[in-house]
């Protein structure tokens, strides 16, 4: 655990980032619960054992909420689980991950990168649901945009910008996913330049001062969406869509999951998953409080949906573990 956090300490921005198959398993689990008596006497056992359900929250998120909203948040989960709820406030994302790995919290909402770090540290966390965007996107894809006259096979002499230093936050997704595609790490670290931010990279590109840069687009599945994200911003800035192309794209990176302890009682997992999946239609106000960003509800997910961030983490910290 310490080794993982120390390795990631060199990539501080990493902490700030940002299925029907699973649903079938959920239904199957429901039948198991019904026939094994977990809805009977054992129904109260896990609640008694837990005493209270501990929700981990990083301090920056809490500062965005007023006392009334915090109380409302606790009551929403308490009603769903039929038990007391405690908010465990952690100072930052590394502390939140440590609390997961040491089982001091039962549940949290985190980025894909934070989930990958927690899973790598202990393999003791499990994703339950993930957000859906208001545009029905499931996550994002990192993309490399190049001017039409730039050879994508030889970028050593091209002026390519990253949204930040290669070891910083905003560069984590493009650097790690691009390295996974087989790109030499030296090219990324020694040749690509730091624009300072994605917005600055966009301005450099539209003004003709660089040959390409890394951006992103929302993604809803296997097919690349040719709109939204960086593409929409470039259009807003008046750049002709025919003057550049998408030279490379990453696989789908899911929005960060709602994750629990892997050894949490099966009934508790089932209750939480069903509660969250139905929340946006059943109680829109509660949904907006829990997820004020994405707007499209939640979908059931499993560990396989987060293989990419695990591989990204492995690429960044140089682990040789097969994923």
C-alpha cells in the first residue's frame, strides 16, 4: 500500500482526475439472496455487525456542500440501507484510498484513477455503479489532434503539446493511455511540450503555434463520438474541422465509480446498486445531490469495466503485473 502511494506521489495530479452482463449478475444475486434466507433473520446480521455504514468523502467535496445538504445526503443513504450512516471525511484523495485499503470506510465515490490506485493497493474494492452523462456518454476517450499536413508516424520533429507537465494531473490520462498504445516513453517526456493547461493548448493550436495536442471527447461505447469535448471547443473558437484530424484515440475510460469494500455483505451491495440505478427517475433531487455533474443517472458496472485505468496506472508507475 505504501509503495503504491509513494509511486503515485510522483504524479500528484493523478489524484485530481477525472453492463448488461453485470446487471444479469445482479439479478442472479437477487435470486440467491431470496433463497438463502438473507432476506430473513440474516437480513439484520450485517447491519448489526456494521453498526453504521461509513461513507468516505474527500474534504474538498464536503466544502462544496452546506450543512443542510450534508444532513440530507446522510438521510438518503440511511433510508436506503435502513441503518445509521456516518460520513468519514478524509483530507485528500490519497487518504481516501488509504481508508479504503484499510477498511475504514465501506463506500465512496471516486475517480477512475483513484479506484485503480485502491484496487492496486489491496484488491479489496469493488465498483457497483458508474455515472452516465446527460449526453448518454459512459466516459471519455483521450485523442491526439494533428494538423492535416503533419505525419502522425513521425512526431519527433512535430510540435505536440500536453495539457500539463507529463507528471502532472491534466496529463495523466493522455500520457498513460498513449504509452499503452506502444509509444516510447522518451517521446512523451522528452519531445512533447507542456502547454500549461488544455485551454492554452487549444489556443496554441488554433493560432497555428503548435502542430498538435491531446484533448478528449465524450464516449458512449466502442465507436468514437465526433462531437463534444475538445472538438466542440475548437469549433466554438472558429477552427475549420477540415484543418485537423484525430490521429489517435484511446479506449473508453469510464467515469469514476461508486465503490464498496469487496467483502461488504452481498445484500448491502445489492441494495446500494438497485437504489443508485433507480435514483435519477425515482428521486431526481436526491440524485442531483449525490451526482451534480453527470446528469444521466447510474448504470451497474463491475471490475472489468475498469481494466483501462488499472493498465494506465501500471504504465505510469512501471509495474509489470499482468492485468
